[in-house]
């Protein structure tokens, strides 16, 4: 599941689903650094949204690390592998913290 927000180097990026993004702009996702927003095409499958989210989040990571010029091919390659590693190892998108009656803290994947 794609989170509604993601914190990258202390900057909170909001994540928005935008209807027709790929039709109007020929892109499945866009990161806007100035407004700290990640936009994803709302018409994609959940799995594709997750993959594109990782791609755009990686752009945000590089930008916040000071890389204003980015190699799109490198981002494509690394984000595809990073998504696969997160997904295949059950590393969840959007953990929720729940407390039991005993006060124990449990992380639950959405």
C-alpha cells in the first residue's frame, strides 16, 4: 500500500493520486520538490502505484541529498530493484502502530 505521506530527510512529501496523469502528461508519476508532493496516476494498478511511488521517492531522496541533476536511467534501475526487495521481503508500505490491551506496541501492515 502506498502511504499518504513520506518523510524524506526531514521533508514531509504528500502523496496524491491524480486522475489521467499519464494521459495528460505522459508520466506515471511526478515528484514536485518545491511543494514536496509525489503525484501518481490514479488509474494504475496498486502494484504499479507502489513501484512508481518507490521511483518518485528515490528521486526525492536524491534531491534532498543534494543531487539536483539525476540520471533517470540509474533511478529506473535502482527503483525497480528496491521495489522488488521491499515487496519480496514483506517490507510493508504504510505501517500502522497498534497498542494491545497490555500496552504492547505492534506494527501492522495495511
